[in-house]
C-alpha cells in the first residue's frame, strides 16, 4: 500500500515542483502547485497506512489511506487521459496503467478491511474525491488548453522600401529595405527562424498581352499574373536573417531591421522585390531547447577554401546537391505533465541555397534562398509532423513582400 502511494507521490512531486516554478503559462504553475498538495496528501496517506496496519493509534487512519488512494486514482486518470489525447507513446504509459491496476487492488484491500465502516461520513469522503477530480481536471484544461488558445498573439510584421540614393557615377542605386518585426501583444514568443531576400527581375512588356500559357505559369509560380508584363528569371541582390534564431521576443520588444541593397541600374532589371518570412512559437505553448541558438550546422565544409558540399538535406526540403544550413533542438511543451505524456518532438529551421537546374525560376549561375521550418519526431527532420500535430506548439509562419519598379526607384532617388 505504501509503495503505490509513494510512487504516485514521487511523480506528482516531480511534475508539481517543475511546473510550479517553470511552467510556461500562469495556469500551469497553479496546476503544478495543486500537484504538490496532492503529493503531500499521498505522503500523509503513507503515514496513515503504517498506523492502520500497525497500532491504529489514529482513529481515522483508514479514511486517510482511502483519500490517498482516491487521489492516486484521480491524478493517474488525468495523466492517462492526457497521454491518450496526445496519441503518442512514452514509457510512462506503463506507469499510468500500473498505478490504475494498483488502485483497483488497493480499493479491494481496503474494502476487505471494512474501512468504510470506520468512516463517520463516507459520502462526504467520496464527494471530496470527486470534487477534487473535477477541480483538477478543470485546472488542467484551463491551463493547458483555454488560456494558450484564447490569448491572441500580436506581431506587426511587414516589409517596405526606403528612399533610394544613387551612387556618384549613377550606375548603382542604394535601396534601403525595411523589415518591421515587433511584439505588440501580451504573449512572449521564441523565434524559430527568419529570412529576408531582395531579388531583381528582368521585365518584358508585351503590348499585345500574354497568352493562356503565360497566365498559367505565372499563377502557378507567383500566385498572380499581369496581362502585359512577363518576368524573367530572378537575380538575387541580397539575403539574410533579420532576427537571430532562438531569440526571445517579449511584449514590447522591437527587432525591426533596415538593410541597404545595391541595385545595378544598367543590368536589365525592371522590378525589385523584397520578401521576408518569419516563424515563431508561442512561449505559453512551447519552448525551444536551450541549445537551439548554438545548434547551427551547414551541409558544406565551412572550414575549407572551396566550401565543398558534404551532405544532402531531406528530400522533402531540397534537391540533391543544394546547400543548406539549419538550427535544431528539441521543442518542449508548456508543462512537465505534457512532456511526460507526449513523445519528444524536434523543431528545425532550414535555410536552403539551391543550385540552378533546368526549370528553376532564377537565372543560371544564380540562386534563390528560402526558409523552411519543421517539427519532427526525428532529430534529423526526415519525417515532418502534419499541421494538427504541430499546432499544440503554437507554431506560426508568416511571409510578406513588397515590389517597386526600377523606374520608381530612379525617380525617388532624383527627388
């Protein structure tokens, strides 16, 4: 009897102390504190069990043991139901099943010992256990589901061009590119990855209008088409991060960035486009591992003179031979209770620098970097979880773009 109570108390004390001080949401810390109280109740039941099967110096020691067993039942069902709801396997599943079997045995033993007969108000005891279970389940639901899902994230995110200036000889335009990224809400976020790119496009004007084949190709590649304009293969003018991977963005923080990009005037480019992409997780629903910011690695030999290619990225991400670098780590749930009942997942941000091949939308000899983020059961990111499996972490990925013609930029530079 004491062994089962101690096993449950150890789990509750571990989860309770971890969540009471480290849960990502306030509701999770309250639930952690309630688990500590439940662990203390079970420890009291251990002492009562020693008395009940010993001298029986305390009149209601049997009732205390019964309350302890009821606490094990309620808490164990919470863990078991949470595990089933997560639809993933962890070795702790066998602990929940074992404790449930132990509860059945403990109730059988206590019934044979006629514990109910020594309790002056048995219905009150039963009602207290039921109420405790309902309150505990409500607390878990509130902290793990309602609060993280009802509090909105407000991250103003946008891109724009500043006022360009011309070089002394007029051959180059220095174009400021602004990326706005700040936390205007009340929820902290962790940045998984960001990317900005500026690309130039040769433009062909067709006075007679494009045909169906052009419209279909443009809609497929760009999601938009212009009747009298055709874009040529792009040329990269600049690319980079605007927030360091793994950065924490507290409410009120502003990590906007300005970058100056040089645009050759006599290069045949007709339009310039800035594109930005950002991915983050809500800090009240998930947390990147502490080693995420130092986990970067590249697919090429970064220490060699020729920067030779060494390994290929997963097939869902890039073509063989494309270069990538990535940040990756385990991603943790909002509470220790979820970490015990859900299998470990791994978050990764991949920056891909593709090589040209037939059918690429960028010019031969050029590239077009892009960012992809993933959550996977595999640390190497070979198998990506679907949206429903990633959603509990609050992973959000957004993109923005702005475009200007070269004529507009030249006219602004002359003002």
